[in-house]
C-alpha cells in the first residue's frame, strides 16, 4: 500500500504544472492568464506592451486601455484586443467611441470612461492583475498610485510619479502588498541582477546612459540645437518627453531618484556612467567586489516582457545580441558642462523632501515649452536651475507652505509639482 501511494504521489507531482509565486506571495499555476490594464496604450511603452501581448495571446488578456488624444490608434487597439474598459481624456471622446462601437455592432462590450476618475477606475478594477504604467509625466501620478493602493502588480515605466512621491509609493505598496516592478531599462537591469538580494549587499548601483544625440557635439554649438536634432536619439525610440530628457540627461537624474526608491539605496551610492553602445543596461557593484551587469540590444520589449512574465521569463521573439558583433564596450564619465541637468538633479535628489517634485514640475513645463519651440535647448537647464534656486529661497521663509518641506500626501506631491511649474 505504501509503495502504491508513493507511486501515485510521484505521478501527481510530475504531472503538476510548475507554480509561480505572485507579487503578494500566493502560489498560482503558471498557465493562469494575466489580466492587464495598459495606461498610455497608444504611446511608446503602450505599443511595446501590446506587441508582447500579441506574441503571447494565451498568457495575457487586455482588460483595459487608455489614451489621451490618439483616438484612431486606440480604435484599432479596441478592435484587436476587445478590452472590457477603455479610458479617454474627456466625456465627448467617450460618447463618440460609444457611438462608433454601437454602429459597428462589433460584438465588443466595451465600457468607455474618461478623465482622472476613469484612469483610477481602470487601474484599480478588481479583475485586473497587472497595471502597465505607461502614461508620460505627472499625469500618471493618480492612476499609478490607485493601482498601488489596490494592491496590484505594477510595471512602472512612468518614472515621474516615483520622483514626485517615491516614499508614499513604497510605503503604500508595503501596506497593500502591491508589487512595483521596475520597467525602465536601467532599473529593470538592476532588478534582474539583484534577483532578490537585499539592499545591504549593494555597494553601488551604476546606471548607464547613452549620452543622447549631443554626446559629441562641440559645446559652442549647443546654442543652435534644433527640436528635430534633440528628438533624434541615437539608440532608443521613445516618446517625445523622454527623448528630450535623454538629450539633457535630466532623464538620468530622474532615474537616480527612481532607483533610490525602487532599490532602497542611498542617492550617494548611485552613480551614472556613459555607455554609448546601450548594450549594458546597468550594473550592480556588490559589497564583495563583484560587478553584475545585464546586457542586450536596446529594445524596451525585453524589460517590459520581464515584468509581464515575472517571475518567469517569456520566450520573446526579438532580434538578439550577437556578442561577436561587439568590437568594444565603452565607459565614460559624464561631463557636467555638457549635461548641467544631471548635477542639478543629483543635488535635488540629495535634498529630498519636496525638491524632486518641484524639479519634476519645472522640467515638464520647460520640456513642453521646448517641444512647442518657445524656448531654446540651453534654456531648459537654465530655467530649471532658476526654479531650484527660488525653491531653496522659499524654504528659508517663515511662511513656507508645508508641502514644500515634506511630501506627506499625494496632494502635497501635486502642489509641489505645481509650484515647480
Ligand atoms: P509617449 O509620449 O510615447 O506615450 C505617452 C502615453 O500616455 C500615450 O498613450 C498618451 O496618449 C498618454 N498620455 C499622455 N499624456 C496624458 C495625460 N495627460 N493623461 C492621460 N494620458 C496621457 O511616452 P513614452 O511611452 O515614451 O513614455 C511613457 C513613460 O514611460 C514616461 O514616463 C517615460 O519616462 C517612461 N519610459 C519610457 C521609455 C520608452 O522607451 N519610451 C523607456 C523608459 C521609461 P496619446 O497617445 O493619446 O497622447
Ligand atoms: Mg531609462
């Protein structure tokens, strides 16, 4: 009898599918379909996410999509993925889409919602397992935070909310069991490298930077930089705001703050190196002197897929890195004269409190102005530096508003960001 029981148990064990632990620690079979909300579905992160979902239709189901103004693209996505919920910017767009899909008689039963309330609804919907935070800028703050409050797994590409209110995000995730999965390529590289190692084993995080389009431009020519030149990133294809942030290297500054919160590492232990090939996506130096790096072609589908599939890896169909094709990997120090936004952001990161939110508001405003060709490229850093000076002055005044001292609530973060704007 004993031998028969043992044989039956062995049979069951070998037939059982491997199980994976979810963000909240529960064991689930790996064949379970993950239900997704994609915030910012029509942007660069959103499109890459949907491309992965297309490759793995049995693993993922799109529950909800959002966009602000790219309605034509969104209509195509609704037809293809048949989401249950769609969020647009305003009630007029929602009404028109309702009409469109009623007229089409497509059989799709989609509910159309709008505005911040709509974004919060699709981020915290009880059916949704994983939220891809792919909105650009502070506009992602409330929806991403509501996903964290609802205890979701969140693939965090949208770094600005973490810059504005990182402490609140981490504290709330600890309370609700939400999992913040680092999706930004550098942070995803570190996430892969750390693989659960505790923060006390980290000596240093090294974020790599491509250097953007102006890494070799003579400094005297910076006055004449055009919008088109600033938008043409040498290694990555991304949305407009992050492309400008990469050209100024404010992006790397925001990423230091992002890494500080995601990996519970002091700002002083986070360095930046230029890696012009964008093959090494970041490195960790451990306390025993080991360096571990994550490598690959610059393709955002890799970090996004890592988060979608986590804790498993997906057999992704993408062009692969051929190590034989690499003649060399270069590492260079960052020149603060070429990238004045980086030292500025590092100073702000060390100040902490409301300073990062102020920085974010100022940066978004000047980048929008540059995209509208209202200011010159060099004025981006100049203007933000002036705002930070004003902020430091304001801190010394007796009637300084409390939100400029410390971010205690989401509203504080929004006020500080607005002050920067
Ligand atoms: P995009 O500009 O390409 O896309 C932004 C998305 O957000 C679009 O779907 C857009 O809708 C939507 N959106 C924009 N503004 C609002 C708003 N006010 N309210 C609601 N939705 C809005 O940006 P990216 O995909 O490049 O970047 C998204 C985030 O991910 C950023 O925070 C960026 O820093 C980060 N990131 C991006 C990387 C990349 O490779 N692109 C890499 C690492 C991080 P619509 O299309 O209708 O305007
Ligand atoms: Mg990045």
